[in-house]
C-alpha cells in the first residue's frame, strides 16, 4: 500500500465518527471519546491544549454489547514475516488502528477488507490506543497493530491500563494478544546466531523512561554475561543517549566485542553490518543507525565466523564435535 493510499484512507476515517455517525470537524474529539486526528494531540499523544491525561469516555458512555479488542504484532514488517495467526486476526477485524508507518506495512488485501483504518503519527500511542478501545466498547471488532511483538516495547500493556481506567474489563472486550516476531529475533536471524544464550533487551528511548534509569540498566546488564539487544538506539533528538550507551558498554566490555547492526529488518531499506564495540560510537551519525535499527552486542564468548555472529550455547563444554 502506498503512502498516498494510507493518507487518503486515514483522512477518510477521520471524517467519520468512530461509532458510525457523521463528524465533520477532524480536529475535535471522536464520538468514541478519543482524539480523531493528530492535530488535536501532542507529539506524545496527550491533548495539545491542556496536556490532559484523563480518559475521554468510560464504559458507562457506551450502549449495547462491546466488540473485540486484539493487540496484533506484525513482526519485522514484510507480509511474509507476519504469523498466520496475525493475518487471520487482521482479516477478521472490522477496524484496524495503528501508527501510520505500521499501517503502511499492511498488505492491501487486509486494508481493503477492513471497514475502517485509523492511524496517528509517531508518539500518538495514548490517543490511538484509547481510540481502539472506544471502538471496541462501541461494538466493533478492533485490531491495534504494532511492529514486532505487542509485549515488547509496545502497546499491549497500555491497552489494558486504559481499559481498566475506563471501568472496563479485558473479558468484556475479549481482549487478546496476537504475538509477532520481536525485532531482536528478526535482526538476530540476519546476523547469524548471536542470541542463543542469555539475552537482555534495552531501549534507549527516554520518552517514557528517564535516561538515568536507562544508564543504570545498561551498567547492570553490561557487567553480566548477557548478549544485549538495543532498541531505538539513535535519533536526532537523542544523539547523547547513543553516545552514553557506547561509553557504558565500553566500561564493561572489550572494544573487540562483536556487534551486529540491523537497520529496517525485512523492509525495503534493510541494511546489515557486523563490527566491534570499539567502532560502534562513530556510527551514530551514519544512516544505518536510527530508530528502526536494532543493535546486538555480543557477550564475552561471542565471535564472528564466516561473516556471522556466533554466541556459543555451551554444548562445547559437554560434547565432542
């Protein structure tokens, strides 16, 4: 699906009430209680006018039986990377809600069959999650989508939190998480076999987690024998986060520690590189490292063989081969 197609679809959905009635003011709240257009939300999903975090509607505001709410993981992005269960769930969904970039990744046959598509730009997590919940409470079968897996730096937990704050229950909307392939796994597959032993994921996004807490976590895991998968490593507003991460890793790991970098796994602009920890800091300004990149930092036993990262599982200590 082209960007133009997505823009047209999203624009069309913003001119209709999310409960099926007409709404001509796209900057106002939808009839289901959530912001109906990105112009009414801040970059982080709250109201631009007053920063209000209260939910716009509760379960008492809806009549009739609720529909279903599914949190669906799309995996790395290519249709072939979606699970059969995810495809089936999206095919059955009447409404699909998600970040615009993720909506763009959906196959045309899925978006064409949906009754409505609703998308918001980056950082509209709260508004679009509430929109998905309100649509479900209004009686629709709704899928809120995200890349990777809904339980890995994603919206499954937020959906349950907002649903609870509205006075609802997960059982009432038959809430279900449809898992997808997390970024660490899809990127690890591109690099060889770097994740076959203990692995910890760390996100460098300080949108929700203070950087001092991220630093503390990095110190803790880098000082242990974990392979580390780093999400959201670099953006123009977070240059210092990436550099600080590299500094902390180098305090605990040898500069020759293998590092794998995968940008846009399974997407058109995919790029892969294997380097070492000592070289990593200078790559922060290169195109290969951005918010769609996952970086895998090996442990002390990880090595590179035939252009692939290998982290031994420990079989060599018990078996002869």
